[in-house]
C-alpha cells in the first residue's frame, strides 16, 4: 500500500521512521553503525581486515630494532614476556605475542575477527499517510467481509 511519510521521517519496510544519525544505517526500527573502508559488512558486525605477524621475537631490544620484522624500524620494539617484538602499526594492537590485529572503530566492540556494530532503536515506526479514499475502500471491504460472515453463519445455523 502506498502513502507518504511526514516531513523529517523516512519510509522503510512500509513504515515511517526518524532518520538515523550520521555514520548509521537504518534497518527497520534499529540504526546500525556503518563499517569503515577496508572492513567487510557482515550484518550486525564488520569483518576486520587481515591481521599480520610481528615475528618470532628477539632476545634484546637492539636486535629487534635492527631486524627486518614488520614495523621494527618504523615503530620501534616492545617487550612481551621474555622477548622483544616490533610495535604494531597505527590502528592495530597486539593480540598475544606475535600478531597485530586491526583496531575496531570507536564505538564498535572488538570480538576478535569481528567488530560488533553499535546500534540504537528509533521507535516502532508509524503507518504512512494514506489517502482517505484508500481508507474508505478498506472500510467497505471490511464491512463486506463481515456481512458475508454473518450471512454464512445464518445459512449454517
């Protein structure tokens, strides 16, 4: 059935809702965060870009900084346990000793390989404005159905 939504609302799934805030996309009554570039949209989550390894570790900071391990010369090294590893690139964090995993965007929840999107409700939605003629036609149809049911009951009884 057609109809238009009042000004300041958007039509989705046949109902009118307030628009979502910037960086959010609406799906029915819920607004979900939008996955950033490089992440893959996976419904309520975003799949992170691939992590990378930071080597097997070094016995000293100096050996680590002289190594060709990913990021050692550019970002320096840090101690994890008994060994030294290259620091992770910006927007990445270490996962255990040897892996750098991409950070989730602000407001998203890091669940390992995924970032769960932030969300918020925007209400149940309202029926769009429909021409009064359509409502009259619907009322007539309903009355006809009720009349046929009454007639059928009289015949059966």
